């Protein structure tokens, strides 16, 4: 093989077709046919997330609801964002490819946020997410939000890495009045109701394959964590891994019929 030759990865089409409340949802995306790690399916997982979100938004609008989220409204970009380990590594790669000046700026924002968390007494808890009990998550999220730490990727109240944004960010859309986003509580925020949560499913699958087995990681600590933890998960056949993803997702919904 010459140095100019391109390595062509064989793919197969992964398809899912559901009928939910009488409405069709179909997605067909190419995935690697050979052995892959979950991280290599991120493009597919993003498309899957976006498809479920678009379906949920259309369903809400058909019922008369109005989506509050607009470009330039970055209130939610000050929340505690749970991500999977594979997403933390991906964010580190994204930052590493930025121009030097931009990379330094982003890294400085992450460092400043870490210092704020240390001063507020939240760093240790966020650095050990498996020790955070389920009943503590809401309180921890509100405490984090009250610090007002903007996402390091937030620019002019918009995401500067929109195409690379985590799955949880893609899923977070609200129907409640925009004014409530500045002072969110568990009672005054009405999120768009999703038929399935890809972000949560991916975090679970990632945890099962990881040496550290973190149920979630805080985006704000992603760069430091990824710098110290490589991906030692074992490759799996692409179609088998996709079927596992679909199986977990379909367990969350009650479709009238489903094929995959």
C-alpha cells in the first residue's frame, strides 16, 4: 500500500423504525462493520440523539407547546453537564486541534472554573461522581448553577463547538418561559419530553466498558480527567454494538412496533 492510499473502512447501515403514538420515527445511519470502541460510534450516537430530539420537539409543537430555546440564550450553558468518558476524551481532542491562542484561552477557562469549584467546596464531589448519590444530584446541580460558571466553550451566549457539543446538551431543550432559565428549580423548568435518552444510555454503556466505570463525568473537569485516563475498552463488532445501543433505548419506550 502506498503512502497516498486511503484506508477505506467498511460500513453497514444501522436502521431503527418505530411507531410511537401513531407517529413514525425512522433512522438509517452507516456504522463500521469491523471491531470498534464505543467512542468511534460518536457520530452515529449524535445523529441518533438529534433524531429523537427532533421527534420530541415536533410532538410538543403539535400539542401547542412553544420551544423556548433560541440562539444567543446561554443560560443552560452554566449548568452542570454530565457526559460520558468517551465524550471527555473527545472534548480534549477538540481542544488540542484548536489554534494555539484559542487553545490557551479555552484551557485557561477550564482552569479558572476548577479553581472556583475548589473555593466553593464542590470540586472533590464532582471529581468523584460515583460517590454522589442519586438523591444528591439535583442539589449538586443547583449549587453548581448558582456559581454562574459559564461553559468554557460559550462565546457570546452561544456554543462555539456546536457540532461537537455533548449528547446531554443536545437533549436539553425547554418549553417553560425563558425567564425561568435564569433561576431554574426542579419545579419551574419544563423540559421537552424525550421518548428515549441517548445520553444516559451512552453513559451507562460507557461505564460498563470502562476501567474506572464512572456513571458520569462533569464536563467542566473533562480536560484534566481525559489527560489522565486512556481508553482501554475492548473493541466490539460495530453492528453488535449498535444493536446493544438500540436494545437499551427500546427498553425505555413502548413502541407500537419496532424493527432494527
